[in-house]
């Protein structure tokens, strides 16, 4: 889950009783997930001294009953202004509620500094709860309308390049495939960065993973503007509502806000999806239980972690850049241990890739709702 991340989570004792019960239930009877994405969204413009631009996205009826929702957005051109993100739900008993995913901007913001970029705490009622970047429904909703708003100066032309929602649908998942190809090996040359090389880096597994992937694409495509140092990325994704740098939605918003890049959070079906992405040259940041990844029998409190998946070998090992395994960041884990660790997050990943590089057709868990390229 979203709050269980290495160095940045909450002690288990502080979790709401409802969320603990939900975690136990979904471990025994997991949900399947689909990413629904839009790439050609036009704003509604309200004229005043400032222009307010808003985008509305209605989730299709066959996915409105998802139990978990994780949004992603890529926006450019908002300057110093904020983008607000909220979802309005109509439940089966007629009750209506709105829930906020906070305020986003691209300004540098560090722990202890004033800034307006933040998630919103304290959203937990009888119908649903928001935990930083994840909405969990307690009752069935029949209508889900997402709204993004930004008030900008008239000379600005903000563009919502991408919006998507990772939707959890009730129902049992098929057992994910744990086997890697035995007749070949594959890896992509992702730069290695250690999170402990930086002051405050003990809790920077997420921005370090994002930085590694952005540096990879910077080198591959010759785009210097995609090349960040880890502290710079950390300052761009810091969320005082967390507080920390592990907000999934904020991390992909940072990467995908750059010209020529797209990024989103989704949950993949199996290791086969990773194989298809890696053969395309696309490394991903995977959310894992660090204890399970390292082969322990059970996951520990607050052991969520991010690693960059970079390939596999012929002996059934997954090749990763592990930002906490220093100085040997490039390392391997047995596929069974990797899958146990990855399954703890329902196989959550950040996908970051350049425009024009399309998803493999085999990734049916990623569904584009428009015809944009």
C-alpha cells in the first residue's frame, strides 16, 4: 500500500483499523487492476484576471466500482501556479462525496520549507478514505468524476498531457507467472545511484529510482533537461502532507511534466509485463516489500521500497538497480523473492518513457481511452 514504503512509511500501529483489515482482506482475495489513460484532454477555460482551466474526466461505467484508485497526471505550463486534483463520487445509496489528491506544482520544495504542493490528510469517512495517493472505497460508487483545475496568468498555456487512473476491480487475480525466459538474458544500461550518498537520502528510494530512469532516457535521447541530480528530484516531489518524497502520484507528475516524457503509476499483471517492457528498452521503478525482496519469511513494518527493474539473467534472477544496496547498486534477486516483494504492492510500478514509444500490445492491463499517439 501507499504508506508502506522504505524509510517513509508509518509504524503499523498508527494505521487506521479499517486499512489494516483491508490489507489483510486483499492479501487473501486480491483485486485485479487496470490502468485507464487519456492523452488528448482539452480544458474548459473560465476568463477573469486569471484564467481558470479545468479538465473533467468521467470514468467509464464498467470501471466505476473499483475499490482502489491511484491517479496520475502529466501537466506542463502551469508555472508557479498549482494544479488541484479531486474526484467526486456518487455512491449506490445516493450519497455524494468529493476527495482531494492535493495540490501539485513543479517548484522545488524541501522539508521544513514553505510551499503549496501537498497531499491532503484527514479524509476518512464512512464511504471512502484517501491515503496520500490512494483512494480506498468502503462502499460501492456508481459515478466517478475527476476534476483538475489550475488558475494561471492569461499568457500561460497549461497543457494536461496525460491523465490516468489505476483502478482496482473486485475479483480474484490469476496467480502471476514467476518464470523468466531461460534461453536468454536481457538488461538495459540504467545509471546506478545510491540514495545514501546524499544528506537526507536514507528516505529517498523513490526520487533516486526516478532520477536513475530519467538519466537513462536523458542519455538515450540526448535530452539534457531530463538529467537531474537526486537532491533536485527530491525537492521536486517532496510532499509535506506525507511528509516525505514517496507520494507515487507526485513522482510520476514530476517526470511526466517534462517535454517529450510521459509517466504514470500502474499495477502490472505479472513478470511477463516486465519482460515485454524491458525488451522494448523500458526500465521501470517497482514498489516492493524490502524484507520479502531480501528473502525474509514475512514483511516487516514500514518496509516498502522502490527499485529499478533493469533486466534478467538465465538463472532466474531479476536484475535491479537497488538504491539502498550501496555501493553495489546494480544487483540481482531470485525471481521468487522479487515476486513476493513486488506482490506486496499489487505489482505497482512507475512507467516513465519518451513520447512516440508505445506500450507493447501484450500489456492489456494498460488501456488508452483515446486515440492519441
